[in-house]
């Protein structure tokens, strides 16, 4: 174990300049959050909660204005009634699309849990079952296929262009905010009216700009990922244009009620506190990912992104090319977890996934991806998708345990 600790500590010194870059991003986004809190005069009484219908919840309304300030959006929907990022994406899609509308995804096949939502895999509750059509344009060399996208969008029969920034369980690179900005500008030249919706999961506070700032209409993410800061117990957010947020709110609750209802059930304080900590926690996750990338490549494994590449999300890929090392590494991350460290994860079937998945998540919040976790489908090329770390120090300790599990086969 001492040998591994020395490896980690020496590696940390060798990449200190890359880790310092993260500190600058953390400071920028911390100022953004603090400015929003102060602009909206967040006070202790905003921690108060509502039950039942949730009428006149001042804390909820203030939280949503804070999110609008941070994302530079017209409106926001930040609710514990969203059970996950997938749920928030689903509600948004059903809120904005109608029978015979066409949804075009320009970032390739979406994340596995959306396949039944869209109808890529048969389900009687899918968008497809309601007559909503789906089209897809794959990425070209890890960038948008601008020619195909602009040609298709110019026909103006589309209702929505959909972009998933993070890679999900694919082998592509995640999509940088500058590429998102470029493709949105090109789309707007040929079609100013199409709705542009962004799945922003895993990407918040990784950079200094967010999708609404570069022209997106709707942006969606989970609060048990970046913006919950490891404190929010569940929930998700949607930010964007006010008329579109109203439609999504009426799909979440009921037509005529929309954003006016929704009890907060003692979640206002953890939502605010989690958001306050989020820039720093995301920074810890990024530093852990950079260190992981550097060391695992040094040990002979393929990694994506490289330690010195610009980051788009908190996810670090380690490509093992065999199932045994993938499983051992994930089990090692579990050994380094604060909760259920005595449990040994095994690959198993999971709802929403076609392949067996192995998942290490010894987290305070079930399924929390901002806490150190690691998972991967048991399929070639056997990639571990590692993300999170509430503090950089705990991230390092988890990495040490994972390397130990690999070396002691």
C-alpha cells in the first residue's frame, strides 16, 4: 500500500499545474453562485418548508430565481418532485413535444436510460407511442456534423434539436461548451425557431459558461450530480425560456397549476446549501479525475480524457479491454467508499440498461454521481466510468484503494 501512496503523491506533484487550473474555475463559479445568492437576498426564512400543495413557497421561488441568475435564463424549475436527471429530461420532452413533432438528436445515440423514453426500445409509454418522431445525426470525429445538421434543420419541420453533452456509456468524447455554442450559431442561421434542448448532466461548473449563455432554449440536469454538491437528497433542475418552462411545469404537475404548486418538504436548505458548495465539490471531482487519468495511463491503461486535456464533464474513462480488470477496479472504488465499503459489487441487470452493469457507489445519497462512484457496462471495450469526489482528499483515497485492488488480483 505504501508503494501506491507514494505513486499517488509523486504523481500529484508532477501534475500540479493542471490541478491549479481547476482552482481558477472553482473561484469563478463560486463568485457566480455567491452573487446570485446576494442578488436574490437569500435569507434564513427561505429555508422554511411547505407541505400539501406547496402554495406560496417563498424559498422554492427564490431558489428558482437563483438558478435563473446563475444560468442567465428567463426562468427555472428546481424541484424535488424530479426523481432523477432522466425524469427531468423525460418531463421536459413530454412537455415540449406533441404528436407528429420531430425530435432530432445531433450528438449520436442518447444515454441508455432514455432509449425507452424516446422509443428506441419499445415501450407503450414512450414518445414514439404518442406519435412523436425521432431522428439522429451521429457525431463526426467527436464534433458535430455541421453540414448534415444545418441541411436537416433548414427544412424547418423539426420541433426540437437535442444535444447530450456528456458521453454517457459511449466511447465518444464529451461535448465542450464552445462546440455547443458553434453549432447553435449555425442552427440559428438556418432556423431561428427550433427548440434547442441540452442534457447538461455532469457538466455544470466544469467550465465558466453554461448552455443558456450560448443560445440554448432549455437546459436540464440532476441535483444528485454536480449542482447538488453532495447535499441535495434528490431532485433536478430545468432552466430556459419562460414559455417553455411553463409547459414543462404543467407536465410535471398539472395544466393550470404548473409552477405554482409543489411542496418543498424540507428540501429548500439542502438545495441552497448544496448549490453553494457545488463549485468546490465539482472542483474536487475534476482534480480526482485528472489524477486518475494521469496515474492510470502511467500504469499502462488507456484513458479518456488525458490528464492535460480540457474537461467538459466530471467523468473519467478508464479503458481496460477486459472484464476482469474493470470489475476489480470498480470493486476497489467501493472499498474506498464511506458507506457500504464492506460490500463487493457484482455485475447485474439494471432497469434501463441493455447490458449487465457493475456499479460502485458507497454514497450518502443513493445513486449520487457527485460522490465518488464508478460504473460500467460489461461489454467491450470494458470501460470504467468514474466520477465525483466530495473532497479531493477522499477522491485520492478512493483511487489508492482501486489501484490496490487491481495490483492484488
